């Protein structure tokens, strides 16, 4: 249910700070039939393997920044536990999601012996959120619509170093609630959308690229995942998936709004899901980013395995 983008801030050779202030968010981790749960109540475990590769950093106009190189490659492993209870609230089942601290391995090359971009590996932040999975609306041939709401909280538990521009942890909490829904156009064809609103709290130890600043607060943002897919047979579903991110308020440094740092990006690509049974599913999703501003622009491939612990 739940792309972790590592928090990035880059100092360009021109002396201009090229921002990527936002913390890790879900860009592309959720995809097919996102608004529903595959097998009802109980415990679910998910494992995500992601490879992200970017060969450019983009400035506020979407142009490549002035570094000899701007290559970023990282691999992450993410574990998620979810519980859907029998407790009914507002016509749905109460549940809890926990995205456990993920392990990130980051390689960067700025062409300057990594004097402009300093990174470290390690564990990321803990994400936790209560949710309500509403009962599906049924049609004559099966479900027609299913939805979920969640109050996701990102806790700053990950590894963070003031002397590194790229950290697995954000050193600041955030709220990232979302709504997710899936609509069945017919029994085989679905479309899904997940919409997040991100609010960030202050980082009281901003990294070295902020100079002598005492604190920084990343701006608010909207982000979404979307998909449409078709069940070729009971086991195999093929489709198109994507994500979108737009920062909607300015980042503040020592309480002052800093213009020209807002982030945006969108991506689209193919995906597939193979269901071994109702309780075990393997998903593969690829994303090709476009129109990035104040952040890297690259490609992402995510493998996800979902298991439902059933009696």
C-alpha cells in the first residue's frame, strides 16, 4: 500500500543551492487496485525492492544544474506491515499501517570527487498510520468501487548527519494523510488513484548546504499515485502506472520563505501483477520521470511482494 525518494539538497558549483527539500514520500510504491485489500481482514506483509537511477539534477526551471556530473543511484529495501481489523468505524474496517525503517544504499558522482554532493547509507524513517478500509460497493458482476483513508505520520527515526546532503532520514516529522480509491470499469478493468497532502515540521539541524541556518521547514506538497490495469487472466494483470508531485508552498529557512525551491515531477511507465493465490501477489512497476524541478530526474523500478497471513 505504500517510491521512497531520499531527501536531497545540492550545492551547485555556481554557489546556488539546488533544492530538494521534501522528505521521503510514496511515489510509485502503491499501484494496482490500491483502494482495496486483496483478502479481507488480518495481517499483511509487504517487501519492496527499489532501484532508482538519475543522470541529471534539475533547477527551478527544469534545466540541468551546472555540475560536471550529477549521477545518483540508490537501492532500497522497504518492509511494510498492515493489519485490517474486524472493528467497524464509519462503515469500514479500522486498521494500521507500519512502514518499517528501510535500508538505503546510495551512490553519487558529482564529477568533483563528491565535494558538492555528500551522501551516506543507512536506515530510513518510520512511517505509521491508522486507516479505515471502507466496505466495497458491489455491482451485479462484483465490486464496483473500494476506498480507504489513512492518517500517515512520518517519524524522524532514520540516520541523519548535518555534514551530509543526502541522508536516509529526514530529521523532521511530517504528516502525509491520503485517500485511495479503485473503480472497476468492468470485472477485469480497473483504475486507481491515491492522493496525499504533505505537511512538514521543522528540521532543527539543517545540513551544511543551508549555511549557518538554525532551522528549515520544507514546504507543503501534494502527491499522487495512479494506475489503470486489465486482468489478462485470473493470475496476471497488466497496466500503466504513474505518480505526480507538486510542492505548493515555499520552504522556510530561519522563518523566512525562500523562493525558487519548489519541487515538482511526474512519471509514467508499465506495470504487471501476478497473483499466485488470493493471499500472495508479486508486482513489478517501472517509472520514467518527466518535467522535474529542484530535484533529480531519472527512472525507477520497484518490485513488491504482498502476503496475507490467513488461517
